[in-house]
């Protein structure tokens, strides 16, 4: 099921619904004040009805077939490698055994040594006799031979020779034994069929292979055999150097050439990604070097972080849970199930996580975008935690495979991944419990995969607007904690940027529901206006003002999918809010709003940069949206003369409150609208044919 077919089905449903709305001329005026965000139960019901059971079953079948093909191919490759390795290990072990049978004698004394000692003693005694007839005289005292007194010491070359060759034999036998184990594991891991239960069992087996590092164990036997070969050749050189230097020199040259080639083809793939000399030894070396690099960087960064923060660490020590001993002593235990029964019990217990792993494995094994497109279809069959784990699995796969969000995902089709993220966020909004740190972290995991690039459909725009607006309002309620505050800023800013991109730049039309979501977000943000929060509150309030103007522009533009009654109600609400904007600007006191405008903690730098930043906020969030509104048909009368004059005076008060400002090229000035605000105010005044006569340039000192 491709993303295009899913979106086309959704667009067709939305189109019929819109036609029915427009044909209904007896529609009652909507009660804007009574509108509210959908409850978690309503969101869950909407998500459960969005995709039919036949579509879900098709997605599950495709995912199961993809995982089965990859799984069978993996087992077949491992089995073939082990078969080849066993043949080589058998030949190697036979050769090594023949050599070791001869070499171990070098560690023992020669059996002829005692006999030779006795003969030498007899010869010495005979030489000590002199014959003077009729007497036989002995000139040497007779001594007995102590055969146990002389100790045998094996030569160092013999010791090293046997160490190398016997170690080689152990490695060869060890690789063969390990290969036999792997073949047994492969036979036990085979699963036939593509039914839902078979798919879960296969995924359970695959998870076990990954968890218990079977793939890592598979690469060990070839490495052991290579080490066995290296040890054997090293021992051969030791033997030859004790026999004949010329032969040893020639063989040493050949072995050195072989070792150089072996090291070269092993090391090159570590540093050259396009090198085809890949082997288990190369992979092991790459993993080791990568781990060392990561550990060293982690230590360096940790030290630098601690030096920078100059803070002490808090070490939390867990107390022993003594009640576990009582549970073990008094708890009753069930009978142990059979081998297959244990697997079925585990599958039943973890069926949701196995289903999630099937969905993500279908993409991670093929990297095909169609499995991303179809993933939202089966989200309703998963638990909320497993929906989040889907995105965690995707992030780990992308980071491990490509190091970051890959371009290949964008090339295959830019919509599947953000569509998955939007549906994932919808499922998070459907949770009954929200606001804790776990929920915030889950939102962060899913939001990592959201972006707006490439082809965007009307349904995707609607889903983005509704989801992000409600998410921003949800976060506003939990902003009292530091973590939620940072997340809220990100979500609120992302929501405003998405609305500007989709509806102002891309030209998509709003529905009454999406405009109601934007309106609710605006009202919540304006109600939270707090000058004591400084720059953060000013920025959020001006962005909320831009959302107000956005709603009015969308209502009178003619692009929105609104009935006449809905358009009148939304326009009436917008007209009621413009005086509120007027009053907010009149009451705005700029003093102290510079706090927090920079990451730097210095008060002077914030004061000098604030005039730049304040001008940017006014231009981007207030003046430019009002200019765009005044240039539309029916929008000129909404931008009143009083509102324009109030904006001018608000900017004048800002200049008087912050007379000094840093040069534009100062390193801490991250944004500025000083070079635009005068021209923008002139353009805004031209809507009502007013003259921009406020003496800003003459009353404000030059930059210092």
C-alpha cells in the first residue's frame, strides 16, 4: 500500500465531505466559543475507523513476507558460511595434528640419553685401569652414575614452536566446534509460513538472534581460523630458523609477503568504504576502532562538560529490595511449559512488541519507502508505547545505517516519514495520561522524524495543522517544568513555521476545523502573556498575533473550504480580536523584555542586541502579516488607522526604552530588522494612506 494510494483515498473522503457541507445551505451558525479540541477517546475512535481491516491485513501480509524473505536469506547465508568453514577447519586440523605429533617430542628428553651416560661411565672406568703384570691397577675412583640428577631443559625454540602450533590447533578445533553450534542454532531458528502467528514466531526468533548476538558469533569462527593459520606459519618460521638459515630466510620472505597482503586487505576496508576486501576480521577491526573512538570522544566531551559547568555530580544509590527474598520464598510457581509452549507464551505476552518489530523490520531489511507509507495503517493494532518504539527503531536503524536522516528516504518519497510522524503524534494525543516526562520524551522521539519537504497533499496539510496546534496547546499546560518549556518552544515554533509554509507559501486551503485549531492555539498563547518572562513571552505573543492575522487572511482569501456561515463566524471572531491586538500594543511596556533574548548571560549584551531582535519580531510577526492582510480584497478595512498608529508608537517606545544598540555585525546579534522596519512601516501606512512621520531617526541615538 503506497503513500499515494492512502492519501488519495483520504482526499476522496475529504472531498465528498466538503461537497456535502457546501450543499447544505441550512447549516446553523457554529458556536466558536463552544468549540474544543477532540478528546483522547474521540481521537482514538477517529484513528480506528480511518483504515479498514482489509487494508490492515494487506499491510501485515506484505510486512511478514518481506521479513520472511530477509530472514530466510540471512539463515541460508550463515549456513553456507559454516559449511565452507567446517571443510577448511577439518583440513587445517588434520595438517596441524600431523605437525604437532612430531613437535611435542622436542619438549621431552631423548630416551637414549640414560644409556649413553652409562656407556660413557664404563668407558671412563676402563680408561682408568693400568695393567702391570701380575696386577691390574685403577687410577680413578669408581663412581656411580646418578641418572636422576641431570635435569632436562627444552630449548626455547622448541617451547615457542609447540606453543604456536598447539594454539593453532586449539583455534582450529574451536572454530569447527563453534560452527557446529551455529548450524544447530540455524536449524532451530527456521520458521515456515506467513500467517500472523508464524510472523510473530519468526520475529520472536529474529529478536532472539539479535539480542543474543548470533550475528557476532557467526563472524568468530573465520577469525579463529585466520589466527590459526597465522600461528602455524609463525611456528614454521621458528622451526626453520633452528634448522637452516637459508631455507628460513626464503620462507620468511614468503610469509612476510603473505602477512603484508593479509593485513592490507584486512585494514583497507576499515578506512575505505568502497573497498571490496571485506571480511569478518575487517568488520571486527572497524567495530573495535569505532568503539575506541566513541569512548575517547565521550571521555573528552564529558571532561570538557564538567569543566565548563563546574558542578558536582549527584550519585544515586539504590537500596536493596529485601522484599524480593520474601517473594521468592513464599510465591507459588507454575509448572515449567514445554519448549514450544514457552515460545507461544512469550509470543502471547509480547505480541504487540513483536508486531511492531515486524513493521519496522520490513523497512529496515529492505529500506523500501512503501513500508513507511503503510506503517500508519497498523498503528491502531499496536499499544501506544509500541507506536513510539516504531520511531525509536527507525531512528536507530537510520543512525546505524547512514549516520543521520538519509537522503535516500527523501529520494524514495518525502511524504512517508513525516506522515508516519504525524500519525504517531495523533496516537500520542490519544493517550489518556499526558504531561509526564515519559510522554514528553515520546513526543520528542516521534517529532524527530517530522519535516516538510517535497510533495505535500491537502490531507497532510490538514493533519499537520490539527496535530501540531493541539500538541502546542497540550504542551502549554505542562510548561512549568524546564524540559516541557524547551519542548513547548520547539513545538510552538514548528507549528507556526508549518502553517506559514503550508497555507501561506504552498497555498493550501483551511477547513473550519483547522482554523478552529489555530484559533484555539492563539487564544491560549495570548492568555499566557506574561511580561515578567521577558523575551520568550514577547516572541510567543508576537507569533500568536501572526496566527490571528493568518486566520483572518485564510477566511477572506476564498481558498479555505468554509461554508458561508462558517466564514462569517470566523471573520466575526477575527474582527473581535483586532481591538484586543490594538489594546495589547498600547499597553505594551518594553522595559525588561530583553531578558533571555540571548544565550549569553550578560545583561549588557542582551540590552544592546534587543533592539535588533525586537525589530525583527515586529516586522516578521506583526507588520508583514498586516501588510499582506491589507493588500487582500476585503482586508483593507480590517487594518484600521488606529492600529497602524499604535504599531508606530509601540516601536517608538521600544526605541526610547533601548536607545543604545550594537552594530549589526556583532557576533551575538542573531537576527535584526532595523534595516527593514522603517520601509515596512511606510508600506503599512500606505494601506490607509497615512504618512510615516514619526521622527525615529532624529530622536534615537546612533548605534554605539
